[in-house]
C-alpha cells in the first residue's frame, strides 16, 4: 500500500492528518503543492475536481486507488481497514 498526501506548506489540517497516520503506524509520502509546479500539476490531474487539501490517495498493491478529500477520518479508516 502507498499513501500520498497532497498538502500546502501551511496546512495545519494536513499536519493533523500526517500525525494521525503516523500514530496509527502508516508510512506516507507528503507532496507540497504550493511550492512545486510539477506537484501542483500532478495534484490537479488526480483530484477529480476537489482543489482543497489535504487530499489523500491510497494505492493498494493491486493498483486500486481510493481518494479521500479533506480530513475525513471515517473515509480514511474505511480505506485503511481500521
């Protein structure tokens, strides 16, 4: 499983999400959209029109992706089978 969080450099909600993932033993990659144009373009291509952060993409080993908009603990728990 691969977890990618799209964030901005000043998003406190994004940091709360990262803290929650860390506390629950999940590794993740955090990508900052407001300081890297290539990351912003990647985010815009994958976000299904949701332009807010945090935006989380959970990719299973079989390639299936689950996308979570915002800090939605219920959706994250379901996607991570917690």
